[in-house]
C-alpha cells in the first residue's frame, strides 16, 4: 500500500507541475500575444474574463504542486537527505523547492498587481483615455518579461527535478 501511495503522490505532483509550467508557457506564448493583437476595446473585456480565472487556476495548481512536492519528500523516505545536503539529489531538490516557492511568491507579489493595473486601464483605454492607452503596453511588457522569466525558472525547476530523479 505504501508503494501505491508514493506513486499517487508522485503522479499528482508531476501532473500538477506540468499544468503549472504548461499554463505559463500557454499564457506567455499564445494567450498574451493574442490579447495584445486584439483591438483595445475588445481587449479590456477579454482581460476582465481571463485574468481572475487564470490566477485562480495558476495559483491553485502552483500551491498543489508545492504541497505534493513537500509531501513527496516524506513519502519517498528521502527527506533526511535534504537536511544533510550531501547528495546531488538533495541539492537538486533544494534548488527546485527554492525556485518553485520563489516564483510563486514573486507571481503573487508582482504579477497580480500588474494584471490588476491592466484591468483598471482596459476600460479607460477603451473609453478613449490616451494616458491609459499609453500605459497599457508598458504594463503588458512588464507582464510579458516576467512571464519569460517564469518560463526560464520553470525550465530550471524541470532540470533540477530530472537531475534529482536520476540521482
């Protein structure tokens, strides 16, 4: 029964991580460029629909990934190695944890504010406010750059996890 539980926790962790990182790739490489190509009047309405749903999805999947990752440490029986930091596995896992928690916290701290700012600016820009229309691309660029940073961090996490798996 222990083996089945370990497999279930590992599967849940990997699946949620794929959804988290994959969601980031989709957002940055497909959704954001499509939204930026949309005419300003339609963009505001689209953002108002996308942003809250996307944050609920991404943050819940991220939280689930982190929780199942920590649970995986204990059910694998290798949690003690993490305290010693004397193996390649322990260092890879530590790097993965720090990067995952870091990108989650950074997303909460920075990305949410920028997205909310876009939601404020959208209706103003659609109504003809030139200052709001001028600020929107600047805020969107911050979101885009942060998104690319998330992709790099996500790739580093994947490298760390593959390293840990084969250590």
